[in-house]
C-alpha cells in the first residue's frame, strides 16, 4: 500500500508533497531476526543513558507529523558543547532525525537479510558436496555388493555339493555342526571385541579433545586475547566517560585510582549484568584451576562418526 504525504498535515509539519512511503510487509526468518535482536530489557528503560528515548518507543508509530517527539528528543542530545544547548528546534530537523532512524533501520534489516542468504548458500554448497560424496560411496558399495552376491552364489553351489557329500557321510555332519558352532562363538567374540575397541577409541578421542580445549584456554594466545578484550572494554569505557561527562585528565585519573584501589570489585547496585569475580578482576586464566567444560563444547558424536 502507498500513502501520499501532503503539506497540509496537522500540527503545521511541512513534508514533501507527492512523496510515497512503501508499506509492504516482509516476514523475516528467525535467522535474520537473531541478527537484529537487541539486548534484553524493559520497554520503559532508556535505550541509551544519554538519550531521552525509551526501549519500547518505535519510529514507526512516533512520527513527528502526528505529534511524536522521538526524533527531537534524540537530536537534542547531539549538539556540540561549543554550540551549546538550543532552547527549541524546528520540526523539520526532528523529521530529518526520524528519517535517518528509518533509513538506518531498513539498512540494518537489509544487511541481515543478505548475511542470512549468504549463510544459506554456504550451507547448501556444503550439503551438495556431502551428497556427492555419499553418492560416490553408494556406487562403490553397490559394486562391492555385486561382487559379494557373485561370491555367495558360488558358495551356494559349493554348499549344495557339500550337502550331497554330507548325506553320504552322516558322521562328518556332526563334526561340521560342531565346527560351525565354534566359529559362531568366535565371531560373536570378535564382534564384541570390535565394539569394545571402538568404544575405547571414542573415549580416548573424547579425553584428548577435552585436554586440548583446556590446554588452549591456558595458552598464551588465548590469555592475551582475553586480556586484550578486557583492556579494550576499559578503553571504550574511558572514551565514553571522557566524551559524555567532559572529564579532564585529572578527573579520569581519579577513575584510574579507584580501579587501582579495587573500586571495580564491589557492585554499585545500578548494573544490569552480573559477571563472576574472575572476569571483573581480569584474572589470568593460566593461574586458575581447570574449568568444567560441557561436553558439547568439544565433542560431537556426528563428527566422530564422520
């Protein structure tokens, strides 16, 4: 459905005359929605601490031409300190902010759609290669089966000849039956031994996989990576705090001092996420005891069977 905007909109909002807004609904797949999902929270919470915009507010319903102020409340927070905070803002500026939000949202959905299609393409290619491999294996198995059928046909002929001999030699029949029973016992024992060996090999590979994961989590590469993530988060917090609160070097030095004195250990009561102490304290994984790792993180029966 298309709707034409008009310069005669209520509240005196000036819009482009004759413009069209596409309202076609596209159902997004769960894979795409997962890429667009936001962190959990309540609708009445602020989306960003510095912006007067709640999580539950939508640009699709809070339109400036209908009296909505979401665009204005977002735009009013991006004025530079040199310009100062204006006392009022023209409605077209709020409309521009609303349009920018709409374009950003559409672009984000488009990118996630493209990424989803790329993932589906890769999965399809992998499935095609696997099917080709399975087909080749079936062809090879068919040839082996044909050879086995031919061999069994010869065995049937030989068995017929053998039966004739056994009918003439009843005494040997008992001996052959006893030999068959012994062979069956050996076969059962061999099958059981093979199953036990396969289970032992699987257990050994599982133990090796677990040991490899534990060793990697204590490797210098992994530990340095974790430290880099922690230090990167601290640097990001530094940039945001300095820019949002206009902190001086001395003021930020107090923050650094609080960290050195252990101020980051005790919670503040305003946190929305909870982390273990070893994460907050940036503990070196090499000095920690081995963690209990779920089997699904390092083992898959499907991979073992393949």
